[in-house]
């Protein structure tokens, strides 16, 4: 495959990030919205680190706060009725308290997002090409012709047929799937060091899905970019992610190396997701272990463990603790980890003892998957 870009930034080396400092660090991120019905706690204390060259997969049911978290990292909640707290460090630079102009400059140059809704990212009054050219020229001192060549190249890479002609179309002349691909081209045009891809392949057919995932992988290999991929498709996560973060009701309930989360998951909600989510790596459409019930209101989040009204094991931990005390994320002990796998710490927020979790997983859940 041709290189993603023939001009700008040199490939990153591990030395580009100060030793011991992750490229992206999110600490106790809270994003609440004031509404007429009450305060919506969309994101309520999420923390994680992401190194260059690594991919974090974020999974969770609809409404768990995945998109709000991503938009928060991109600094895109500033104009709404959002209350944001916590810290977001990009290569050591704090973003929540930063000047909005500074964050705008970083967006598009050092960090970019593939939005879940392609229409929200493209302006209806400008041609697709003009928007990609503009995104490129904002961050590169180059003439329009060079930028247009770059736009056509990117449209080609994301699978738009006849890109040299379609570059002059307006967004409404594109189908939904093509608009999504054009938006992906726009997000990748500057080879971002941090790429957040929010359900990047849902509207696309399988062949194009594979092309897009290849493109993201190429970007990462060439430039050592850090990638966050949000998806309902555990097959995509299994293929791309080094680490997985499981969100429930605006919080992280499990986080760890992908191998650990797949082979020795430590949270009843993750068990439910593994049993009910579609996976492209297996022929299985039945919901084996459906997550019963529906996600909670983020205005009245259940007390204690937010998952307790839906959890089949809520009565197991002693003294009804599950309904009164919120379980904090705790390190999974070495004895509970999948054998022969490593890759970093594994965290879970559940009151079940490690022994109970291990027994339920091995005896009840794993055999059914
Ligand atoms: N501007 C806003 N004002 C009020 N509530 C909001 C706002 N934006 C998002 N929410 C609420 O925050 C919660 C989390 O939304 P979010 O879009 O992050 O979910 P998600 O995990 O991305 O779901 P999906 O998988 O459907 O994309 C939802 O309950 C949503 O209604
Ligand atoms: S803390 Fe209790 S309710 Fe929550 S996931 Fe664990 S067992 Fe289920
Ligand atoms: Mg979303």
C-alpha cells in the first residue's frame, strides 16, 4: 500500500513521549448535562491511559457514555450545557482547562475523530473535496492543488469510486456509507497522533469495513498513532484492540489487556456483553446470555453497583453490599488472570470475590460462549 502521506510529520519513535508519561491520560473525567428533567451523569469518573502505537477498544451498550467521553477528549462539549471536570492530558498538555483556540488547533492536527454520525461532521454547503482540502490546509502550508491531490488520494484509500470526480460532489450527493468514508478521509488527512473512531464501520459493508480497519492500522504503524475505537462489534475489538475498556452507566466497570478481558473477564456485565454482542469471528447470532433488562437512566443511576438491578449475581456478595456500596475498580489478582498472557494490569469493579468470579466464569459462562 502507498504511504498515507508523502509530506509532513516524521514517524513517531517511543522517545517522542517522555518516559513514564502516557501519550493520552484521562483522569476522573466527568461530563454531566443540565436538562429540564435533571442532571444527566453521562460520564461519571472515567480514567485510563493510552500509549502511542496502541489501540484501546471501548465497548458498552447504547447510552453508556462512549460518545460523550470521546467528544469530551476532543473538546467538543464546550458550547453545550455540559459540566466537565477531571483531567485530560495529551502528550503532557492538559486540555480541559486549556484555551479553546488551543484545543481547536490540536483538533485536526494532533487529534482527530471519526464521528458516529457522518452528517454532523460534514457541512452541507461545501463540496466534500473542499472540506478535506480545508482540513489539510489549516495545518499545512501548501497550495490548493497539492491539497486537492491529497484529498483525492484519501478518498481513493477509503474506497470512494472515481475519487477525482466525486471530490467535487456535495455531501448530499453521497450515500450514507460514502459520507461516512469521506468523513473518515477527513479525519485521517493530517495523520493524527490520536485518532478516536466512534463506530467507524457500522454503516459499511464487510469489504469496506476491512479497508477502513486496514487504513487505521496503517496510520498506526506508520506514525505510531494512539487509537481509541468505539464499537458494538467485538470482532473489531478482537482484531484491533490491545486494551479494552468496558463502560456501564457512564463508568468504567472493567479495563485491561484485550487477551485478559476476552479470556478471563472479571465482571458480570462483560460476561453479558461477550454472550450477546455480534462477533464477526464466529457464526453465532443467538443471544446466548443476554444482558437482561435495559440500561439505567443516567439521571437516577441505581444505588451501589449501577448494574445490580440487572445482575444475576447481585445477591451473592454478603450483606446486600451490592445495593448500597459502589464497587471501585480493583486490580485483578495474579491468580485470576488468564495463563500465559500478560500485557498490563487488569481492573474490575465488582463486589464478587475473585474466587466466585473465577468459578462462575469457568463453570457457568465460558462453556456457553
Ligand atoms: N447534550 C446532551 N444533553 C443531555 N444528555 C446527553 C447529551 N449528550 C448525550 N447525552 C446523554 O448521555 C448518555 C450517553 O450518551 P452517549 O452518546 O455517550 O452514549 P453511547 O455510549 O455513545 O451510545 P451509542 O452506543 O448509542 O452511541 C445518553 O443517555 C445520552 O442521552
Ligand atoms: S457488584 Fe454485585 S451487582 Fe455489581 S456486577 Fe458485581 S455481583 Fe453484580
Ligand atoms: Mg455513541
